[in-house]
C-alpha cells in the first residue's frame, strides 16, 4: 500500500507531503483547487508520460516520491528493491528540457521498469477508464484479468507463434508453386549464364593489370630485354662476375680472406640470375600479338562488367549469386514435396492451436459465469437491482487473444434483453459498472492501492451513498482506496478525509492539503451539500450524514 506521497513543483503544488493510511481515503475541495494534481502526481509514479507542462511555472523541474509498504508482496522484484523495513521508495523527476529520471530505493531505473513495478501496487481509475468500457476491445483483457488465465493464454500464444510461422511458410511455398515453371525457366537461364561466364573472384583486377602491361608492351619489352642483356649477355654483369671469381680462385691459397670474397661474389651471381629469371617470367617476351590479347581482355572485362551491373554485385558476388540460384532451383525442384510437408505441419499446428484455444475459452467461460453473478450482486447494492450482466462469446479467426471474441452486455431494466454497454449505459451506470468490476477484481489482480478519480460522476443522492458504502466495503477487504469526489455521501463514508484548496500568497497561487477532524469534516460536507450559503440546517444534515455513515468500529 501507499504510505506517503511527496510532490514538489507539480502545477500549483509548491510542496506537498501527505501520509496515507490504510482503508478508505477521500479528497474533496472546490473545482480547480488542485485535486486532479494529486492524481497526476501519483500517475507520474506509475510511469505516466512526464509532460513538462506539469512543472510549476518558473521552475526547472518537478519531483514526485512515493513510499510503498511492500512487506506483504510476493515476487523477487519487490525483494530486490525493498529495504529491511519492507518499504520501497519510488522517485520520479521531470525537467523542463523533457528529461525524466526514475529511481527505486535510490537505484536509477528506466521508466518502463518503474511502470512495470508500480502498476502491480497502484491502480488509478479515471473517467477515461469508465468510458473505455464502451469499447468491446477492452473487455477480453478485463475478463482475462479476472479469470487469471495467464498460463492458458501464454500456452495459446506460444502455439499461435508456431502456427503463424507455419502458415506464412506454407503460403510462401504455395505462391512459389504457382510461379514455379516460370521461375525455373528464369533460373535455368541465369545459372547457365553465370556458369558459362565462370567469373573468378579477383579476375577483374588481374585482367586490368595484364591489360596495363600489354598497353605498354613495346616500352616494357625493350627495357626488359636491355636489362637481361646487361645481366646475362655476352659482356654482362654475370660474365664479369664469373671472371672476377676465377681470378680470386687462383690466389685463394695465398691471400687470406679470398674464400669469403669468392662466396660473396657467388651470392651476387645467384641474386642476378634470380632477378633475370623473374624478369623473364613477368612478361611474355615471345608474345606475337599484344593487340589481339588486349582485345580478348577487353571482351572479357565487358562480360564481367555487364554481369556485375545485371546482378548488382562484384566479381566475387557473381559466384555467390550462382550458388544462390542453384539452391533456389533445388528448392523449387523439391517444392511439391516440401509444400506437402509444410501443409501437413500446418494442419497439425492448427489442430493443436484449436485445442489450446478451447482450453482458454473454457477458462474464460467459467470465469465469466462467476463474474456475471458477482457484478450483478454488486450492482444491486449500487441501486441497480434489476440489472442483467452477460458476457457474449463469438467465434472469430485465430488471433493473438484466441479464437473467441468477448463483449460485455447489460440490461439495466427488467424484461429488456442485454445489449452492448455503449448503447445502454448512462455515465452514472458506467461508473457503477466499473466499480463493480474493480470490486470483483479485488481478489484477482493483487493491486494493493486503487485510486478513483471522480467515479461518482453522474450519480447523486441515495446512489452516491451506496457507492460510498461499496468503496468502504472494498477497503474492508484489505485494499487501500483513495477517491477524488464531489459527493458528500461518498466523502462521509471515508476513514480519512483530506481537503484540497488553493490560495494566493504574494503574487503566486498555491495548492494546500490538510487532513480534516470531525468538525472540519462536517463543515466541508455542509459546503458540498449547501453550496455558497451554508445554513445551520445544512450543517446539521452534514453532521447527521457523517454520523450515520460511522460503524461502531469506526469510532468518531
């Protein structure tokens, strides 16, 4: 449950620090006093969008912090963050430049993590939630929450992923089968074209290098021949080195160090011979027609260039493209058999999906029967004694949520057939239906704190008193209830009553919040009941309203 709430620089709030008790708490005050700001502050703790317009004028940031007692909560998430005293602090700061900082017990966390955790502790119900009842798309989620069918829904969705993947593959293969013959003709042509071209990786650069040599063939030829002549010709470097070596051999026995000189000269001979051989290998000195070879190279480069443009790849990619075409052709050749296997697998996947969908549907139908009874009983206690609440199930194609559609139907009057909520229920009836659903969910969703923002909208008189009693009853089940209300009948039922007001100090407007004692509560209830002029009779009625709402165990 929520233990305390601190807000700073949120709209009209400069600083707000309230301690929230267990049971049923109400906030009242004149319109525009700042009651909705308290709800907005709690919404920030729940991970709502940090709109910078919430920041008080002239300030750079707004801060909200809530302390929760999670000692009774289960799950490793709460054990991870809670202190030894069982308390967990949730902090949220938004800045004028749009940044948002979230911390749980001092540890910085992403806003999604904060939202995930606090949503299991605190639920805010506003008028927009009531209106969402008019949208049948929300009903299946509400029923699933009540049914607690997480395991069945998870099992179904797991198989649904298998089914959709199998369906997509079978569709792909069916489409391929329709286009098979045409595609095979195209593949045969492309494979033959690439196989006949037989382009090697790196071939293009090799050919360009060879072409460069041939274009300069005459110049290269003359200079290489000249170099070879100087190295190995009649009066070449090799001949002179040989004669020098012979001279040294003749004095090898009489001149110290001659052997070393001879070896070094022999090394030079080997090096020159190697250079000469490399030069000869580097160019074909016997090439009859460089021009002819250049033409052949140009033709080959043209083929490679055309294929590169056609297949949008390089010369290495052409070989990869060929292998890809061969794999596709093989797949198409086997497509009939493959398609049959995929269709058989799809049929089995659909059969299993249908089985799991039926299990999920049965769980929902069983829960719906209990929910209908519980809501009808709750609505009867909220001055709707003749209401009939039904859950309509319809068959729909397989989707993420199963194979059945769910819509809540209602008949507010005896003898009338149940119809869609959007066509039947008024605003006040929608509020009571939502409260009935929240009451029914009290034992299933595990949320310890529920905030109702003006759930009494469209309700007055006796019905408001019944609604207030229902809220108190919900609080008696161990749920912390907080309610923003304009109804004296609802406010009188609360265990704790806070007054929200605003005033001007200097040149600024401030929102103030204070907890009311009994006499102050009577004054506030009288204001709500009597309007501008509060008479003794109105004040007496307010006292009677408050006293009549007290149970013997409630005390003063």
